[in-house]
C-alpha cells in the first residue's frame, strides 16, 4: 500500500514538472514571436561622432573653466532686450551694429578676429559676442550692417514674440531650450561668455554636456509625448 502511494506521488510530481516545462516553452515561444528585432543604425564612418547633432555643445568646452572664473562684466553686460534689438525676429542673424573695425572690410578675417574668441574691444567699449558657428566664414551672407535709412520698402511685417525663458515644469528642474538649434548648438558661446545676456548666462559653464539635462522644446502639436499607463488621455506639454 505504501509503495503504491509513493509511486503515485512520483507520477504526480513528474506530470507537474512536465506541464511546467511545456508552459515555459509555450510562453517563451510567444515572447520570441512578438518581439520586434532591434536594428542598430550606423552613422557614417567610424570616425564620425555618434551624436553628430550634439557635437556643437562641446565646441567651447576647453574654455569652460575660464568662463567659470571670469568676473561679471558689470556695466558692459548686455540684456535680452539688447540681444533681440539686433534681430529682425527671434532666431534671425543679428545685424552688425558697428562700422568697419580699424579700416578693415567685413569678412571672415576681421569678423572672427573678435567674434571667434570674444573678449573686450576698446574701440567699442564692449565685449564681442562669440559666434556659435565660426566654421561659416561667409559672414556677410547673413549678417548685414544695421541701417536706419530707407533700405527696404515699408511693410506690415510683425516679428514673432521672443520665446519665454525658464519654462521648467518643476521647481529647480533644468530649464528647457526654447529656441531652435540650427547653427545655435554651441551653448557656451551664447550662455557663458562676458557678452552673454545677463538673463540667460549660466552659473555652471564647467558642466559642458549641456544637453544631458537641458532638452529642446518640441512643438508636438497633436502628437503625444508621454502615454499614461492607466488608460488615461495622452499628456501634452
């Protein structure tokens, strides 16, 4: 009687183990079937940066500590109002506010002499803003001298409003980037130099990987950015 009970127990244990193995195989097969293959996109040659759109962030990284130790520019500090006054609309190339420097003509040599590295220019009693794209040397293709004369016919053009700053969602969170990044992805050029507008000058230029924390604002329209896991409506910024 006891031997029969032991035999039945072994049979039940074996059957349970077999069923468990079958279940594991079925579940594993279904997971493999529904899994989407992962494709790794190779960006150009091996020598090309893996994040080519973010390489400009590190353009001024070698001077980050110099920016950190630089004192406030005091009376020479620009404001955002001054910054936008040089532009027809937000994101437009700034006009050239001065005449020829020391009798030179406009072009890459005289322009980059001041605007490649910035610094104080005694002739104008001001700091020169650093260009975020020194590789584009045909400066006058986009930047023209400011003029108060009747250069163009009068229009009803109304410039777009400047993007608001400090749009962080949580108190103490890194503020997002409110502007486009085309030719403006060298963060320290505009946010760390002595000519930087005081409202947007960073107090931590030594943290050179800016976009690790600061994300660009994207006009999502009807596209949901985050999906709720509780079945609720998508969340839009």
